[in-house]
């Protein structure tokens, strides 16, 4: 009884229970003491579990971000390859177009040269006819004037 008086009016067992601290979660709230379940994990384990879950979630997010950035990088590389391929195709078609334009220009020049040559021959023939006609008229006029006719 003296021991009870020294420690207060409560029995020793009750004082021992009061000294146990209730666990507080990170938000500062105290968790209620539920002794009904009996199978709950101690608070220390739940904090470690939360930290593990947070680290797992963080690593999962980082993995997703890494995958996303890798996919974006692959897409950028594919787009650059496609653009390079299109640029090569465009250069190829432009070169073909230039060659066909050169060919067409050469054909045009050849046709123009042929036309100039034909036109020159026509003028020469026309001049020959004009000279023969003049010669004939001159000859006829001379005969007429001389009275040969």
C-alpha cells in the first residue's frame, strides 16, 4: 500500500500503461489506440512502409518519365530521319526537274535553230527567185526596147 501511495492512487500496472506514448502520424495528429484488432503493424513499421511506398511511387514515376523521354527522343530521331529522307527526295526530284528543264531547253534551242535554218533557206530560195525574176524581166525589157519581139 505504501508503494501505491508513493506513486499515486493508481495501481502500478495502470501507471505503466499511461507512460506508453501514442504514435503520431506525419500530419501531427495522434492515431487512436485500437487494441481491438491486435494484428496491426507497429507505428514504426507503418512509417517505413509509407516511406517504401513513397520511394516506390517516386521510382515508378521516374521510370515513367524516363520511358516518356526515351519515347520522345525516339520520336524526335524518327522525325529527323523522316525529314532528312524527305529533303533527300526533294533534292532528287529537284535535280530530275532541272535535268528535264535542261533537256526541254536544249530541245527548244534545237527546234529554234532548225527553224532559223529553214527560214534562212526559204529566204535564200526567195532571193534566188527574185533574182531570176528580175533577170527575166530585165531581159524581156531589153528585148522589148530593142525591138526584138
